């Protein structure tokens, strides 16, 4: 291996200290539920609460295939405005 490549890469310990959602731009329905702390009584992420927010027009979803995806920036905006 080239020594220049080793200098550019971060040690694994630094990468593991970063929060999971900081590296993501798009979140799936389940990830959005966890990020917005929409949890059912049984402890599972509530996909239904996220889909209801889409149906009510509070969240804008993009669809790839049969799955919905959400921009993290838009989820942050909802949290700041306390709409969800």
C-alpha cells in the first residue's frame, strides 16, 4: 500500500465516535422514525406515524422503488418548528 493513502484515511476509532445520523443525507422510513423518536409501545420504530405525517403533508417523501426516503435536513426543520 502507498503511504499517502494511509495518511488520508481516518482511524476507525474516530469514525465510530461520530453519531450515525450525521453521515446520512437520506433516511428510510424506519430510520426517520428513530431519528424523530417515533416509537411504538413495543419499542419498535413507528413507520405508521411517519406515513401519517406524509399523508397530512407535514413531511415530504421521495419514493425510490417501493420505499420512501426523507431528507435529514427536512426532518431537522420539522423538529425545529415542533410540527411533529
